[in-house]
């Protein structure tokens, strides 16, 4: 079965959010004058969110390949 079309939207949304969170982390890396602890938090939190988004994408791709395209059907 061809599930490629159903994977396009989750992949694009994940790419955009990972780029956004990565960009946020880079901005805070380059900002001078921010205390170390605050800088560390503003780098770690967006990178953790980006990692979470990638994990959710992998889970969603497995669901689509397994034939479970509609998550709402089980509720």
C-alpha cells in the first residue's frame, strides 16, 4: 500500500518545528549578556522539544505504515 501521501504533512510540520526550535536555540547561543543558567535553559528546552517532535514523527510514521491512519477512530 502507498502510505507516502499520508506521511507528507507530518514530516513537513516536524521539519518546520525542528527548524524553529533549532533557530531559537541558536539565537540564544548568540545573544550576549544572558546569564549562563538562563542561556543553558533556553538552549536545552527548545532542543528537547525538537527531539520530542522527532520521536512523535517516528511514532506517527509507524502508525501510518501499520494501517492505523485515523487515530480518532479508537476513541
